[in-house]
C-alpha cells in the first residue's frame, strides 16, 4: 500500500464490562472440585482489558479498506497489537497501554525538523 500521513488521533478510555466473580473458592470450601476450563482465557482477557485500556483512533489522510493492519513508521509499542479498520472502512483503531499511548503522542509532537508523520499500512489479515 502507499504511504499516507497521520493527521491526528483521538483517544477514549476502553469500556469495562461487568466484573466477573470467581466462584471456584466457594465450591472448594464445600468440597466440590473440578477443572475450570475457561479460567485462563478469562484471566488473559481481563489482563488485556486492564493493561490496554486506551482506544486510539488514528486519523489518516487516506481512508483504509476493512481489515487488520500494521502501520510501518509508528513506534514499536504503538504497533504491538495491530490496528483494525471496521467493515465500512476509514480510520484504523487500536488498543494501547499507557506506555504505548505516551510513545505515540511523543511521536506525534516531534520537533518541526522531524515532522514527517507518514506511515505505510501493511495488511495483517484479509477483510472479514
């Protein structure tokens, strides 16, 4: 794909779902044992929601087609999880940690001599 310029970005906090209760200790107290097959996936999902708590939308000069992208030219921390463009196309959205967001903001406000905000979108997966 051709390079495009990052015009701006918008940030909003990630919505948190309802807290989930871990009822395993309750059952263990009464002597009921078993294997919780989904616990690892729930813990991983909870970690990702808490650690990558910022939803960032990059506003690009050219719209992208639907799919998942890596934007070459962005800082590594900002590109760690990839960027998603919804079914209607347009601007990429990603989930960033506080460190990734700070690194991206520093990249956006570089000195005037370093003002090149161009990125090269590379598709990670075909559109759904």
